[in-house]
């Protein structure tokens, strides 16, 4: 039988994390409605508790923890902020900080990572464009070499953290085409500083949820960056970006677990108090069946998600293959948002008309978690990855 | 200088519910935490360690294997080493037997200067172990301590809470201090780097045999008291709300009721 227990350090970390969230995060979430920008005090609080860049090499100021421990942080942050804005800031910074740590030049790592870890700058991810999401091979943004610099032209859209990077400082790990005729094998991944960069023009959109983190895009017009911002080798960006996405997807699965678990706790408390037709509504089978079904799903998701991150850690140690990681992560992410949304939706339903008001805490969770059928790889793409692993590459869709 | 901090792992009483029929506490599934009074005591110990050169803090507890996590937390808060005193023979200890067992462990550690305890534990609320431990060790004690100042010559200035305010006391080691946190106390949450350091610090487990001492004074055999039952007393009496717009009228009505029940005496 497998030993499923967390390590002693991880259990202590979760305990400390819960207390941190209770005293430092939960009281601040009341002020997060419709702000469209992560307050600096929250970024600083996350940094002070050493959450930003926890998986990054200690040489650059990180802790060098495994990604399962980062998953614990993601789950607990989502319980504290079920709107998922703070968890998104955390998971994006963690995943793409990890990518910079792994593939960045020494100069870039020394420049970017210590500031991100201290909360002085943020790190985001920019691959999506106005009409390009899953179909990355069709992206229009291009990068070309010019001496010891690169020149970029194009645009990115539906990106988290643009306002924060423009205002506080920081930038986005960005994907662009260098050799278009090679399709996805002709792409470069690089760090694009946003604040103060000539040729960057931001635009903003309003998401239906995650109201405390910005969503937007930026036009990129003849932007020149130093070549030390290139991540890894030229034309291999499509490969690197999937490693980053897979970490983000694993963390997202646990964000869904955290938000849905909190909603179910709220729901359990409610159905034990609310009476209808002379009895507590928790006594009705119609409620109990839904509660049991949702609880089992969220527990199953939790197991899938931690197993996926554990597999990611195994790959780092050379004990698992890239494809094993892809499969495990895709399995967790393929059901995460859907199961979490259904659980939260049922909790809203139990609360009757109140469940459809903005006073109901759970609707914020639903709006936040709903984003994850799209963000960091759609549910449909996750299913294609699973099918690819089951059927073989010769059955790869859209090739 | 050597500081020994005595701590206890307790059920999180904010999570404990009462059985509506039996009035007993439902402890099943209730998470265990470091007693908040002890948390303050450990933070104060570490503060002194950071303030004065060559101070080490040893944290000890008597409890089952699960109490290890409370000690690990103290190590993450900055204590230098930990001792878990654990044996089935200690089961059922009342405050006197607990104090006896802790005193043996402290004597085994060797020379010490200050023993820090929390004023009380949130599960039993007896506030007896600290004073009894001082008695067993044969050292002076100061209770209800909110603040500890220390100078290079190890002179201690103690701020002791009283019902009227504070007593400022001066003393020298060895001494036992039972600490009561101020209402403004915000417990520190150790970050991951401190947890990783804690894992590398010395951690000992001592059983009854290792401690030595008189085994008849351990556990239930060494206890003068036994808890037969814990329950919330049923609500008695009646509650009357005084609803008056005029505060003077409300005060007058209140004084009439108090006089009627002889809770106030008219002069």
C-alpha cells in the first residue's frame, strides 16, 4: 500500500499556513470586491510569509521546496480567498518563477527572481491573443533577432496581472514565433518586462470573477529586449511553456479543491441551521445525496491533484517521465473546475434566493473557479492530452 | 544562559462543541494546537535569546507522540532544542504529577536559569502546573507575567498583571515565570524556512526509565485529583432585558433589580 501522508514539514507548514490565512488574508478579502488590481499590502504579506517563489532555488532567495508544498499553499489560499484572485497571483508567480529559475540566464535570474520573491515585482504569463488560445501554433506575435537584442511585435490578451506589472513592476513570461514555418517548433519563450518598456500599451477587460487581480492585455510594438531575457534555447519555447503550464494546472486543481471545500463547509453549516417544511433541510435526502456526491468528488480531485504534483516532483528528481506528468496533471485539471463549480453551485442552490445575491459568499467562489475551465489550458485540451496518452501520438487531434 | 520553556499541546477549544444531551465536550475530530499561553512564553524566550548573547532555549512537554508537532512548532519559532517526555506511565497525570515529571526532566537537562510556562492551558484552565513546578524545583516563581526585561547582568524586570494594573518586580535567576499574554498578542506563524530549520534541530524523547525518579509519583498513581466528568453546566435563572431609551432610567431600573436581589446594598 502507498503511504499517502504528508511529511512532518508539510503538516507544520499547512498548520502555519492556516493561521497566516486566518489572521493576514481573510480579514483583507472583504476589501477585494471589484478592485481589479491586487493590493500591494497583500503581495507584501505573501512575500513576508515566504510564499512567493517558494519553489525557487535558495541561491536567488527562494526556499527550494517541492511543488507538493506549493500545492498546500494554493489549497489554503483558496480556502481563505475563494474568489481565487490571491491564489491566481500565487500560482502564476510560482509556476513562471519556476520556469525562469529552470531556463533563465544567470543574469536574468539574478535580476528578476529576488525582486519577485520579495513582492517588489510580479511575474505573469502571456501566451493568449485576442483570437488565439489553445491553438498556440497560430499565434501572431513574432520575435526576431537584432544584434544582441530581440525585437517583438504583436499583442497578448486575457492575461492576469497586467495592471500589477505595469504599476508595481515586473513582467510576463511571453511566447512568440521566431521561425513561423516550423509552427510550434519555431517559438521562443522569453521574459518581457512591462513597466517602463517602450512600445508596450496595456488594455484592460473585466473578468466576471477574481475581481482583485487585473485581466487585460498589451500591444507590443517594436519592443526591444536584451537577449539575456531569452528562456532556454531559441525555437524551443513551446516545449518550455508546457512545463510551466503543467505546474500551474496542478496548482489550479488544488485551488479548485480549496474553494469548493470552503463552499461545502459553508453549505454544511447552512443546511444544519435552515429549516423548511418543519425540518432542517440537511435531513432531506435530496440535499444529502448532493452533499455526499460533491464531497466524494472534491476528495477524489484532491487525491488526483496531489498525485499530479507529486509526479511533477518525481520528474524533477528524474524518477518520472514528461508524459507521466502531462497525463497526471491533465487528469486533475480536466475535472477540477467542473466538479468544483458543481459543488459550489449546489451550495448556492441550498441557500435559495439568498444564494443568488452578491451577499452570498459562495457566488464569488463560483465566479472564480469557473475561470479554470479556460485558464492555463482549457478542459477540452486536458481531455485531448489524456486521449493522446491513451491512444498514442498517431491519434493526436489537429495534427 | 539556559531557558527552559514548558509547553502543552491542547485541543483547539474554539473548535470544541458541547454535546447538547450529555453537556460533555466533543473532542473527536478537533485539531490540536500549541496552547496559546505557551506560544507567548516560547516567543518571549526566543526574544530574550535574540537580545542577550549566549542564550539557549530548550522546549519541553509531557504528552503522547502526537505532541511532537507542538514541539516542532516551537523549534520553528526559534527554540534551540526540544524534549518530548512520553510514556504510558504518565497517562492520567493531574497537575501535581505533571509538575513532578517536568521537574525530573528539567533536573536531567541540568543547569538552568529561567523556566517559562504559560499561565494556564486552555483545556484545563487550572493555572497550577507552573506554581507546582516551581515548588518541585525549589525556585521562586512569578505568575501573571506580561513582559520580561533582562539586562546583561541577568537582572530581570518583570511586569506582572494585577486586577488594578501592573506590579513591576525585579529578580535574578533561577526563577519560574508563568506568562499571560497581553490582549494585543498576535502569535507568530513560522514561515517555511523556519520549519525547514526546525527539522534539523536536536529533538529527544525521554521515557519514564530515562527520567528516573519515583514511579509511584507518575501518572494516575501519583495524582491527588482525578477528572470524573467535564461538562457545561445547564443554564439557570432568567434573563431580563432592560429596554429604556434614557440611560439614566435604565440605570435606575438596574439598581432597583440589584437591590431587590441583594446584589447591591443600600447605605
